[in-house]
């Protein structure tokens, strides 16, 4: 069984956000096996696909090294890229059924376009401890699935060095604990509109390089502030960074970006069946009964 490592939202190899995508299954393996493989891969997410009766529709689940998550944009893009670029799917679009509902990935020029639920944030009070954890006072704070801390300028976004352990305990009015976006409008001479970063110690990721789900929040926020539906973002993770373009359409947001395969590998372990234990799968000495 094969898996691929794909740099998603990447302007070039070794940029964007890497995700592992496992060759599609006919039946789900055990949850513990998927979690163990995600831990072994040690990427922000490993994506697992299950075939359906429709060749352009798959079930999709995402695991960080520490837990299964409800939504992951970059690993969804990576999954669409693997199906099209590595497995030869000829459909113009592929639908993924997930914990967050159906997600659609379409080819769009040299890249892909994803149709995700929008998560417009609401303004909220600054949660206790947030400014201390960030090491600076936010201009304002918004809350959606994640907290959004608007910082004074792009330089502040690039330089912020939060206390990750302290950040992991902060939730405020956000839907999930320990997951914080920092953002600001880009400098006037930049080629994007907004720069941002995403810290997610609450799900085991200190900082994520390029995050689709974060831009389901940021897209509607800055579409309203800039008074236009299309917004260009750069997630400025040090040393990598990713480019994401959003287009807000009512209660949906389109996320556009590229995918680049950097590794193809072969798993040498058989998937563990649901209900089986690792001991059940271990080789038995000759003559030993189960």
C-alpha cells in the first residue's frame, strides 16, 4: 500500500504545508492503526480515504499525530491532488464526505479550488492570558472555530513568538481550545492582502505552515473588511509559508491553491482491521495457537 507526501498551498517544493495521503481503502482500518500511522508520519495531518460506489466520491478522515480532527483544508487539497495527479482520476471534481459535511475539490488552472463552509467570526473580549501568551496586545480578537488575534501590522505577525504551553490552555469564545490565528493586513508593497500565522497546540501542532480551515474564518472576515469577495493571503510560517486565495460566497468559501508531490512511499505493514489488536496481527511462532 502506498502513501504520498504532498506540499499543499505551496508556491514551490518544500513550501506550503505537507500532508501524508494514504492510498484509498475499501473498508476503514482500525482507528488505532490510523492514529499510529499518523503519529509515525509526524506531519500535521495524515489523510485516509475510503472508496464509495461513485469513482469521484470518497469518505475522508484526518488525523494529527495526537488525534482525529473535524476539518483540515490542506490535507483535503492534498487528497484531491493525489487522486488526480498520482492515481489518474479524470473527474473534473471530487467530493469528500467528512465530519464537516461534503467538501468538493475541483481542478482550477495549475492548482485546485475547494468548496468549504464559511465560518465568519464574531468580535469578542480578549481572553484572559492571551496577550501574555502572545507577548503582545492584540488590536482586537474575533472568535469562530478558532480565536483570531488581529495584530498591529504585518511585522508583528512575522515576529510574534508565543508561549506555546500557555496558548494551549486558551479558548475564550472559540469553538476549540488552544488554536489561535494571528493576522494583519499586508504591507502596501506586498503582493497579497493579508498575512497570518496559525498556532494549534490544542491539537498537538505548535504552528501549522498553511491552514485551509483557518482561512474559512479569515476569508469572510477580510472579504467584509476589504469590501470584495476575493482575498489573497500568505501564511508566513518561518522558512515555509503558503499562499491561499479565498472567495467568499454566502455561507461557503472557496479556497484556491496548489499541490506538489514530494515523496511517494510504500507501507510495509498491513492495515489493522477494526476490532483486531496489534497482538492479533503479530506473527506467531510455529505451532502456537491463537
